[in-house]
């Protein structure tokens, strides 16, 4: 048997990455708020929220490998969330313009009594953006569902990202190379056959 | 006026990146062989081939900004070309497995008497791949049009790329951030208006 997978995320980027990596899965969006304790160190937040989402999908872990994730953009030890409106998106992108920030994705993979919690960080350097480039992007792409107000695969990613250090897919929302390795381990452990890969 | 652009490449990845970056363009595939002098240092080859492609599109540069590019994969100072068949693809991917290589894309942007020639290099680290993963990838994705026998956006990119240093889009075939900056400069120089961006 091969353990069926649930992806606990409504992000189309995460769904795309899981598909590209060859996984079949169903989607269940965890019903959680994305709050975290005020005094939590910023580098723990992504993992904390990934685990919170996993906990909300607890009933499924008997029969499914459950994958949840959360991505945060960190600049000056502050977390940039999803922008509420045009002005907030504009301020975020102006803050990222011409400098380096961190993208951290926490992942929680759960099956029965096994819980694997890890994260991955990518260092992203933006070139300087003009006011018009930022305005054009927000109007055209409406990045209100994206932490830090940008998608690496969008117009702004094309023109702004000078370089990254780490995984590009982690910036998109999932460190798929690590997810793949962990699911492979977990699947082998339970003697299932993912014969096409192993 | 805004100068019309010709992309001198049949690569769907390059077309996608140019589109995402907001450019409108037409496509003319340059009719050139991809040979280069035996004694050429490997780090010059991508630029050399990009310029060779530009020369083949010489008649267009009076009225168009012409963009050409060439991407090479370099490992141990050897260039990996497009694989001829399954066995060559297999050997290339086994060579890349579990180690670091360089992807270098040369770009030539030409308009009238201006020629801008540059390149960009990305350092890519692969995790160890199993024989079955490599075989599965080649059978499913047939990477015979890809230097080094892989596409970063394919299955193999998802599972193999542990980290990169540099531009991800450069690995896909075009350092789009640099192309964008150069076309913007060139377009401004000729007093055209790309008003949505500037």
C-alpha cells in the first residue's frame, strides 16, 4: 500500500510544487487563525503555524500523511504578513526594494504517531524598484494572498530578484526537495511502495 | 515610440520569462549551429553562442531590439550540452547527482549600433539521486532539449535542487532581471516610453 497524502493548504503554488514532484494528494484547508504569541522569536513562527495547521487536521492522520506549511517573509527581524490593502502592499514592497530579506517556510508532516517538523530559509536580494514598477505590480497582480506582498514567479519576481541563496521553491511556498525526502522516508518506514521513485 | 522586441529563441522557458516580465515580443529562431572553438575557455561559450545567434538576426536590428541567449551547464570545466539520447541523459544526470555545478547563460541584446553582451552564473547543488528517479524523469519528461538534461522547473528540479546561489530564472534559461534592466536602459536611451514601468 502507499499512504494517501493530504495537502493542508489552499495555496495554488504549493499544489503546483507537490504535483510537479510527482505526488498525488487531496486538499483540505485547515481552519485556523494565523496568530502567534507576541514574544515568539521570529524564526520560530513559520514552524509554529505549520504545526498549528497540522493540529487542525488531526482526524486525518490515522489514514493519511498530512502535509501543512506556512511561509513568512522576515526583514529586520519583523515578519511581513499578507498585506490588507494597496497601501500596505506598497509599503512592504518599498521596504524590500534594494535590499536582502529572508523567506522561511515551516513544514509539518504527520502520519499516525510520527510528526516531522522542519523549516527552510532562503536569502533573497531585491534590486531597487521604482514607484511605478511597484504600483504597476500591485494593480496587475493584486498580491494580497502573499506574505511580503510578492510572488517570486510574478512580474515583480522577474524584475526584482537579483539573487537568492537557498531553495527557490521555498520562496514559492514549499521546500519541495525536503518534503519529498521526508515523505519518501515516511512511506518506506511504513513499507508502502512508491516504486516509481525508489 | 517604444522599440519592438524580437526574442531570438525557440525556448518556451525564455518566452515565458519574457512574458512574465511584461514584455511584448515576436519570435525569430536564429538559424545557427551551436559549435564553438575547441580551445575556447568554457566560461566564454555562453556569451559566444548568444552573440552568434544575434549575428544571425542582424537584418532585424535596424527596427527591433533583438534578444538572444544561450545556456550551458558546466561541471568540472566541461560543458554539458543537450543529450542525444536516453543513455547520454542518464550519464549527465548521474554526473550531476550529489554535487555542485554551474549554469551560465550568455545574453546578447542588440539595437542599431548598440550591442550589449553579458552573462550570469548560478551555482546549483543537487542532492543524491537514485537510479530509479533518474530513469523515471527521463522517461516522463524527455529532457533532450535541455542543456545538462534537466529543467529546474521539472520533477527532477523539485527533488534534486537542494540550493542555488544566484538567479533561479538564469537556470531556467534567462537572467530576466538583467535583461529587464538592459532593455529599460536601451529603451530610455532611444527616448521611447515604457511608461507603465518607469
